[in-house]
């Protein structure tokens, strides 16, 4: 397959790809940052890299925890590593609950509506069901995906291959779409692109220039775009070419 439009279904990561994970997390961290005298000296990229370093082991150790609880557990660890004031339990719970209010990237919603005309669109997300429902209603304006598969449903977190195996079983059962017609669409190399490649799933890297979370020094992908809107443009170009044939 050499074209995006040879595929029938897009499997989306959400936080980092459709919703701005990094801006949401940094905003939610502000209450603790502002209480600490050294907060102006902290580099945002360093904060995000450290967050990723701390988050992955918690997800692996507690695959049954909802994502909001993972965030609440990471919060005091992150503060300690950054030499910030230690948060109260209530502050850490608020940080975990903040995921529901994280903002979408400005191109996301319009691009999703364009892509829905051509593909089945499903979610394969590490967030919990409650956080996803709230985030979808707010940030994504209630966009209707064809299916939603969360880590809470699956019982493990990406990059665990079980998440991708689960998604492949579900989309074949529900839509008759086999692996060769699925395109994993995501920002994170760690969570999505490397495990997708190991599973034999093609991928579209929405690289979001300047992003930090989930980056690796050895990126893999089948297609690469700066934004989801750029990907939708490429799909439209392919459809226009097919119309001329």
C-alpha cells in the first residue's frame, strides 16, 4: 500500500495527537510551580521529559489504575524531582482530574470531520473512560468516533502490545477491517509508532513540532505530518487524484 486512502480505518492516540497533553499538563502543574521559589528557572522541556520518565513505570506497575490515578501518583514524584514544594493529596488528585480539561490542538476538530468522510475513526487511548468522555465533550466538541478503546477497558497501557491486539480484534469484529487496512495515527513514538511497527501496523506520525512527550531518537513511521490538518490535506489530494483517473 502506497497511499493513505488505501486504508479504511484510522486508530487514534488522543492525548498528544488530538488534545494538547503538554500544554494541559504544564497548566495543571502551575499551582505547585507558583508556590516554589525556583519555578522560573525550570525548563518546560525538562519538566515534560521528566514527567514521561516517571509516568511510564507507574503505568507498567499499575495497569489496572485509571489514568487520573496514574497522574495523581506521578504528581508528587515530579514535584520532588524538580525540588518543588510537595503537594497535598488534594492537589495531586486535582492534577489527576485535570486531564478532562486539557485543550485540543486548534486544527483537530475540523480535521477529524474531514477524515471521517473517508475513514472509520477509532480511539486507542491511555486515558480512563471518564476523562476521555469529559475531554471529548469539551475539547473535541463532542466528536463522534466510530469506537473508543481505552486502557481502562483493555487493562494495560500502551506501548503494551495487548492494547494494539485488542484494537485489531475489535475493529475486525465491528467493521470487518483487517490489520492491513488500519493506520495508527499518533504523535508518540514510544507509545504508538514503535509498538505499531512491531505489530506490523502502518502509522502516520503527527509529529507536532516542538513536542517532547514520547519522543525517541529512532523515529519510525510510514507517513509524517506536522498537524492532523496536514494529513487531511494529503488525503484530500489523493482523493482528487483518484477522481481524475
